[in-house]
């Protein structure tokens, strides 16, 4: 399954949540039993350190992966453009698949 591409918009200092829905070629929910997930933001593809790491959760029943960042985490991300991706790992077979990637734009906040 090739990774989908989606640009995201994040408002500095706010709680961020997005859900990725995975389905098979028949439109049925992808079975994520035995999978784990992870996702990071970096300033560029070549940055050695992550700018932020999403909290991720998998809902096995409906084939979704949710990415979350707390408001205190987004408050510490400088405004600008970043790259991100999300991966899932089939722990039984040790196979990792990128499911989503793109650019994430962080807008500055006014209210502090």
C-alpha cells in the first residue's frame, strides 16, 4: 500500500488531532490487530532531530490511526513549514509501512 499524501495545517498553541482511515481494495476497514504506529514532524527530510513526535493510537475495530499533539507541545513549535509522516508496523512480521506523508504548516498564535 503506497503512502497517501496530505498537507496539514497546525495552529501554534492549540490541541491538534487528525485521524487516518485505512481500508482495503474492497472498502472494508483494514485489520490493524497486532500493529503499532508512530509519527514525527521534522524541519526537513534531512533533520537529525524531530521537531515533535505525535502521540498515536490505533483503533483495530475501524482501521484508524489517530495522531495527537497537546497544546503545550504545539506552543513550542516555531511557525513555518515542516515535513511529517506516519508509519504502521506489523509487529508479528516486523514489516513497517508508511501510510501518510506531507507538509505541515504551523501558523503563529497571537493569544498567549
